[in-house]
C-alpha cells in the first residue's frame, strides 16, 4: 500500500497543473536572510559558508548564499559562494548515484532482485551466510550485511574481487562482513554498499562510473556536476568550494574554536586535483569505489534543486523525461522501517540507525518520518523542524566539516536544500533539541521551513 500511495503522489505531481508559489515577499525574504545570517555568524558554531534553497509547491521561492567558497589567505582575497559554486556534498552523492542505478533498472540492464554476482562474474557471499545471495535492492537499502570496517575506497589497481572473497589480497580478516546478520535481515548504514553498487553499474553497462553518470543523468539535464575532478575544466575547478573546520586535519585532530579555519578537503586554491595513480589502466566493473559514489560528487545547490524539481514532476525535466514516473515511485517506495518484523536495525547508539536518526528507508533515500524522542536533555529522531509537521524523502550528508540536506515531500512538493562548507566547533558538543542532528543543523532547517515553506 505504501508503494501505491507514493506512486499516486508522484503521478499527481507530474500531471496536475498548479498556479505555482510566488517568490517570498521582500519583507519575509529579508527576515529569513537575517535569521540565516545569524546562524552563520553564531560564535558558538560559526560557518564559513552556507547555500540554501527552499521550494514551495514545486517552485523555488527562496535561494541565498552566505560566506565564502574559499577563504582569504596568503595574499588571496576571499571568493564568495555564488550560483556556480560546486560543493563536495558527501553522502548526498549516494542519492544522486541512485538515480543512475534506477535508470539502468528502468532500461532493463539491472534488476533490483538479481544476485549481483551475475553482473560481476563471481559469487559475492557473506562467508557467514554462504547460501544468501546479495542483491541490488540490499545495497540500496543498507541491508547487504556489508560493513565499512574493511574499508570502502580502494586504489584503481585493486579489484574488489580481492576485497570481497576469502583469500583475496585485500580481504584481511574479513571485517567487511557482518557475522551476526544475514543479507536482507538487518539495516546498517554502510558506505561500501555504494562502492559496490557503482562497480555493478559499470559491469552492467561496460562504462566507467563517472562517465556513466554523466551520460545517464548530468548531460541530459545539463548539470555542471561530476564525480571525477580531473575531467573538470580549470574554471570549474575554481568553482569548487573548499571545506573547513577549526580542527586539525591530521595528527590528534583537536578542535580549537578560537583558532583559524583549517582546510580539510578540496583546497584547490593551492593545488589542482590530480588523477589517481593507475587510473589510465582502470577496467570498468572492477572497483567503482575509485570515483567516490558514496561521497565525492561535486554539484551546486542550483543543480540539486533541478534534480529535486525533476523528481517532484515525476522524473521530467523541462521537455525531457529523465526517469519514468513509475521508476521514481519505486525509488521512493518504503523498503525498511525501524523495528519492522525481520528487518530491524539498532535503535540505540552505535548500531545501524545512527543514534536514532534513521527510522525508514527507500531505495537509496532516507524517509524522514517526523520522529522526535526527547529524554531529559537528550534528543533523537529524524524530525526536521521544531514542533514537527514536515515529512519527506531525501538524504543527509556530512564529512570533512561539510553538512548537507536534500529533502522534499512528493505530495506537497515542498522541499529544502542546504550545504554548509564547514563548522567552527565540535558538533557533537552541541546536540539537537528535537532530533539526532546537531543544534545548528536543526536551526537551518527550522528557519527554511518556517520562513519560506510553511503556510503563513
């Protein structure tokens, strides 16, 4: 029933005409801008940069940028964030990778429930459960029984066959396999799922993952996005935002909130990106982790908004049908719910639901269920706005100081996107009031929702 409900909402969004939401009145937009600027400038958690988009009833009603994509230093002036700024959006990359995978499913080149070994040419089995095949659906729903403890990104010369199979050169002690839960029986958020997914996509198509994503998604939509920086022009490299923290990059990685901003990733003001050694000899279908499908996409918030609008409209971008409406509906159909019979995940602490953040999942996307659990001064859950009232599908991203959110409601066609380019203090020391997120993340989504989306 859940799948049918999502399909109905997607179809309605695709074919129902709306008068459209007008841009925010000047006074309302100015008030929201002041509120977001105060969040960026908060001395308890300063942000070097922030870019946001709010969509109401399928129309962009608010878009603003704050701060710099590259801070001043060594005789260099600061470069402000603008519409062309590209961000390394961390795990939001998984969501976008899923669009390419679902396109291959739509084309019949992949099947959600086929043993992935049939594409790779060797049997992929958790050695603790040798009779249980692993499928694309399991990779997309984090129920594959893989873990990140064995690593999730490998050099171009490494074949994942030598990582996954006992006796392989990179198998080690087999830490990548969950010894306690069979494939399909347990949710645990794992980056390696997406490296293996990209490898399966390559094997099914015969194309390198980054180029495959360009052909299937980016080029048809005219997006300036990509997974492989060495293919970017110098001008586009200059558009990539540097990510910062007030924390050491190496060593003990101590936080110093009173200290300087320290570049963590994409510091291309000093050195241009280089191709990984050995990539020239890379064979598609051996190791898609090379291209960072789990977290290395560079994309602007403007192009993320294009993707969101395409999905809101049943897979249609202008005159082009990027994904069929039924493919979009299948992608957002509920696959896993916390505490559902036989398909569970840890609700506490270190297990699969990440401190109570994950409560439901589709194919490559989190379902935000508006759950909030507050006990004393501790909160958990996936709630996005104070007081509740907003549910949706999408993905979070955080790494190297970056924090990002891509989420929308297929029924109302309301959505929010934000990307911050760093944090000035340890987020774990500033927990949220109503969710598993840090307090500054809650403040951003709450401001966007109540300032631009909620009825007034």
